[in-house]
C-alpha cells in the first residue's frame, strides 16, 4: 500500500504542498537540470530571500539534521516508558528488517504477488491496469517524487552521530509537541509493535543468520545488483527512492515522474541503509546510521525497515544534501558530483567532512540486465535507458521512465512522444487509444470520502478516446440532469434501450456512481467532438420536482456533484472550475433544456458553480 508522502500502495496522489525553495535536481543520468525556479538568477533570488528569512532564526537553520540526537535524551527523561517501549520495538524488529532486506529478490517477487492480490481487490474497478492521469497538457508526463524528511548529517560513524541531529528549534518543537500529544497512543502502538516483533523474532533471527552466513565469505553478495529507482513529485518537489518495482509502477500511474535508476546496490552487505517515514511532514528519510535511526524512531518516526544495502567496497559514493529553507522535501540523495555541487550553489547544504552517506555498486555491463527481482533493464553507454521503445526478439518493448521494462497488461504514458502505450498479454507495445483512468479511481481518491458505486455500461459508449486517427484528451466536464430521480442502476436500465450514456451519476443521497470509465467516450453531449474531449455527469432531480413545477436538485446532490467537478478538474489539470471554460451545460453542446436548474440562468446554477470553485480551492491546497 502507498501512503502519500509515505510508501504503502496504491491510491491517487496529487501532492500540492509547496517547498519554500523547490529545486528539481538533475535527472539521475545527470543530463539535465529542471528547476521550479525559471532561471539561475531567479533561483539565486529565492535563495537570497530565504537566507534573509533564515537569518532571523539563525539557530534554527544552522543544523543539517531533521532531529537532535541530544533531544532524544531529554525525550527519554520526559517519557522513559514510551522510549523504552520504542527501543524494544526497534531492537526486536531489527532482525525482521534484516530478513526483509536480505531477501530483497523474494520480497520483490512477493510484491508482484501482492500486485495480483491488489488487482483482484480492484476487479470491481475493472482491471488492474494503471493508466496515467495527466492529459496532453502534462508535458512532463507523470509527475513524481521522493522525500526525505528529517535532516541529518552525513555521519558515517556512531561516534559522529551525536552531531548528526539538530533540527531547527521550530521543527523540534513541532515534533516534541506532536509526540507529547500522542504519548498515550504512541506507547500503545509501540507495545503492539514490540509484541508483533517478539512473535516473529525467532523466525527472523534464524533467517537473518542464514543470510549472513551465506554472505559472510565475501562480506556481501556479488551475484546480483539491485536497481534503486528514483521518482519525483512535481507538486511537492520531493524525490523518492525504492527498490520495489511495484511501488514505482503505482507511483508513476498516479502522477509521479520516473527518473531512471540512481544507482545499484548489492543484494546483501553488512551495511544496511534504513528507510524511515515522518507522519507529520510526509517525508521519507534514508540513513546508514543505526543510532540515528533509533533516535528518529524514539521521537515518532515510523521505521520502514531496511531499504537497501551499502557496498562495502565503497565503489560509488552516495551524497546526502539538505535544504534548510524547505519544510518538506528537505533532503536529496545523489551519486552525481555535478548535481551535488549545483544544489550547493543554490543554497543546499552538503557537509564535506561527513563524506558520503553510503555506497552503491557499478552499473552493469551494456545490454539487457535482469535484476534479482526479475526486472529487465537495458544498459547502453553505462547508462540505464528510459522512456524508449526498443525491439527485442522481434517485438516492441517499452522501457519506462523509471528504467525497467513495462510489464504485461499495463498502460504507460511516454513523456517523450506524449502518447499512451498499452502492453499486450504477449509483452508487445501497442498505442493505447485512450486518455484518463481506465478503472474506478474515485473510490481510492484521497479527495473523495463519499460512497461510490460501479455499475458499468455494457453498450452505448466507445472504448478509448482515439478516433479517426486522432488521440483526444479530456478538456471539459458536461453537466446533465436526469429529468427524474434516478439511481445509478436506474440510469443503466434506461440506457439499455436508449443510445446514450454518461460517465457519472450523482444520486439524491449524494452517492456517486460510475457507469463509463474516464478513459472511454460516453455518448452524452449530443456532439461527437465534445464527447471525445469531455466527462459527462448526470444529476438526479429531487423527488417531487418536475418540468411543470420546476426541476430542482437536493442540497446533498449539489454538494456531491460540485465536489466531483472540483476533483475532476484537479485530477485532469483543467484548472479552477469556470462555467463556459472547463465546465459547460448539456444545452451548450446541443439543443436541449438540460441541465434545467443547473444551466446558466437556472435557479441553482450560481450555487452549483460557486460550490465547485470552493471545493477546488479547498482540495487543491491539501497535501495527499
């Protein structure tokens, strides 16, 4: 599962919290620098401004660590019981961490099985195919990210770890306040975690010992190299790193940008790199310092186990940088000296005396490379190829933006040619005649909390949005009313004998039903070109209303319908809802009185569009 900001999959993510100085770092291959500031001059101005702000709180920006290890001691005195339980949990789960990481190949295969399980759960939403949510205006393709949240020095040894921490006083106060407020629940959670760890401790220890014995001869396993996928969230400026293809695939499907493979790690070594999550900021943080890890866990960070391993031969240095002006996306990790130095020139902090945080392995030889987890990557010129269509054994294959070959039964968006591709059962690439989601994404959307039905049409719509040699994209939303008080099932029955359909139905109690996937073309506007480029929403009229006494919607229907409009405008990047621009009435597409009270001049028109705008303004600011 993926928690947005943190990793557990899947769900729809459009993270919109902004970083004070959100600089997009070099791509993993070091070819380009993409910054949210428009130029170096602008970037320098941003840094100067931020520096001026930071100067008033110099003590708060001196530190390059997200937490103070020294504060852990104070935390221990304030809540020794909680700390003791947390220590026990961290200690007892360490063996389990070893097992999970040492068996990374098995873990990956297990996640593939988990994907199958998730697909089964998503069967009600049609299929497990993930399709990119952005329209053709999203020239970056799918947006993405990573995060690292608490700041930490690059302490390479436990002796330096006492200086590794020192968050700003504001961050410290925030963490301590949150930890104090949740002391009771945290203690309970820690007790539960400790109990769970104890129940698996013997098994974990046995497996860990077996793995360590197998790797002890050389210190690490040289038989395989594990690719570290780098992803970027263009809305928050975060970068995220994972060895899990399933995790990377789902993030890309919901809008993150793949940025190739940052480095390779050994399948096992004696130096572990831990992954932690900050529930208050949504950031991830990676460290090879076990003491730092324990200190972060004590003050409320979530331990996500061993992310990967460091190469004991110190083949490829990995550098950690800190952005002192940011509240999220505060850390970045790179093997590129040029990227490191560029970020430093923009105000990021790199402590040279601390040195590299850990080490990766060399890039595999040119040609097709299969990872221990079974991922296929294409290496050329000592670089992992990305976003390319290549021929292999007479078949076209798509290499994703993250660097691995697209798997079967999946849909991918190619930023380089702005097209969607579907992978057939045989692994061949075909042009996907659609844009939008080909499953009921609304059910899992963090923007939606209401009831969603799925009653899919069996006819009277067109699969995809590809017509007469042209790929069409979602540009607007068309508003309808039922001229009656129908349920979603009622709409389905009506359209069995009438050549019509719509994507959504909003019932009188606020329930939303999906009848046609967003990726497909509903027959709803009375205008074929509009059908190809729009989503149609039907609304049930209030019981008792009629053409004679005036059609009206219930307040519940208006609230649900207007919120759905706002969410669609966010997901498909249509902008703030504006009638006549990205939201239109059925009567503006063809000759009809629909949508009655919601049409321009109708008794509920102003209320409806005003609420849609209010919902948009509220939801667009959420960090999800």
